[in-house]
C-alpha cells in the first residue's frame, strides 16, 4: 500500500526541518500547500538478506511524507480549514504533530514562550474543530433530507444522524475519533468523512542539542499522558538529525555515538509511523532483486499479490512462503527447501511480518 504521512505543527515548530531530515532534503513534489518527499523504511532484515542472497539490488519499502506548508493555527477562531488544506490533510494515512521544545532567540515562539503540552493541545483542538464543522454541515443536510425522505431511506438518515451525534458529543468532551470504540457498521458510516481526529498521530517533540541528555526522561514523562490508542510521542532533535541525514551512514553513526544517541531518531519516527498504522513488511526475491512491501497486518496472500501487480492477484495460483526466522536458521533457500520449510499457501493465507514470498500466478 502507498503510505502517506502528513507533518503538521504550529509555525516555527521546526516541522519543515523534520521533513527535510526524514526525506534527506529531497522533496520531489511542491504545491502552494505542501512539499512531498520519500523516505526509505529502515529494516535491518534487508541488510541480512543482502548478505545471504547476494541480490543485484535491494529495495526497501517507502513512505511519502507531506510537509503541510500552510499553518492550521487559528481554527479556534474560524472553525474551518481551507478547502486545499483540508484535502491535503484528509488524504494522509497518519499525522506527525511537531511540537517545539528547542530554544532559539533568533526564532521566537509564536506564543511568546515554550510550552509543549499547550502546543499539542492547540493542534488537537484545531483538528477537532475541523471535524465538528464537517459534522455540523452534514447534520444540517440530513435535517433537510429527512423532511422528504421515505422508508427505508429515512432509517438510513436517522442511523447516520445518531452516529454523527455520538462523535460530536465525544469531540466536545475532547475525545478524538481515534479513541472511540466504534462498531464495524459505525466505522463504515464515518469512513468517507476522513475525520482528522480519526487518523493515528505521532507527536514529535523537537528538542535542542542541549536537551539530548534529558531526552529519554522527557519522552517517558510525556508518554504517560500522550501514549494512547493510535497516539505515541517521541523526542527528536530535528536540527541535528537533518545535519546527520546529509552524512554517509558510517559518519552519522560516529556522530550519534558522540551524542549518546543509540538509534537514529528518523528511523524511530518512520518505524513508529508504521506501527501506528498497523503495517507489516513482507519480502520478494525476483529477477535478482530483494524488495520489501508494506501491507496492513491481517492481509491475505491474494491481496498481498495484488500489492505487487493486479495481474498477480487476478491470476493467483498459490504462494511459496518461508518466514524470515526459518530462513535465518537454514542459512540459505536451498537448505530451507531440503528441510521442507518452504511451504505452499493458498489465497486465504494471512501474510506474516517478515515472510519471504514467491507468488505463482497465471495470466
């Protein structure tokens, strides 16, 4: 699946710095409302497969990051997002909310002071206002439609009205859609609205270099409040990560060691984005190329084949599968085949994270 993640935040929060770091400063599409760039999804298993299988090429999975250039500050007064901005936000799968914690006298905070929790709450409130505006407009149209509706059309409108009122009441209590326990029918009803508070959100607290020694404790403290369903928080020094992203891997690792950073903040950001979306990866080995593919957890082999090409889904016969762990135990595919660990699965097989799959199909 194509994964699109929108980066939002108050002005001067450093969200564009985070975007540049994630995409190594290589935006490939620009518009008045957004910059779009591609990030490679880190997966240590690819390096191991490269060494074992010696392919001509290794292709990691990719994610699109969208730097929403326009500010969404001020919705608490206007209670509406412009059409272009709303389209940009509605089309993403998840959101990264960048909250500023770094100090820089040359870049004054728009509120005049640093307050991470206040800034997070401001963005949350503005997204909720957008959802409430959508609900209010739809409820008004339902009221008009009910006047001339007949059964069973009338029942459909009443059910939709009831569900929207449930969401409205919760939003007014500061409970986002992502935290609601919706039935399957309720989820289907609201899916087309693309509510912003329904999207998974990763809060990135943008810290300064002087805060790096306290980063872990700050992250732990804030996660006590912000680690909720489909919501996580991490700390990241955007300025430092952007500089490191321009170096080769060996040089970047040396610098991280000097700063006591165990793992790339960008790698953590991408991984957590995937976790929040419930994504897993499987691998294919075709024509000397090892490639990672991202799919929703719980995807069948048939649908996974369609991720690669619609012809493979249409002409699906079976899938030859081995788990990454089994392959590691055997050391190579030939030994795995001898031990019977390469198994044949049908279209209903649920693909597991790390599966290596060869799809057999007929067109």
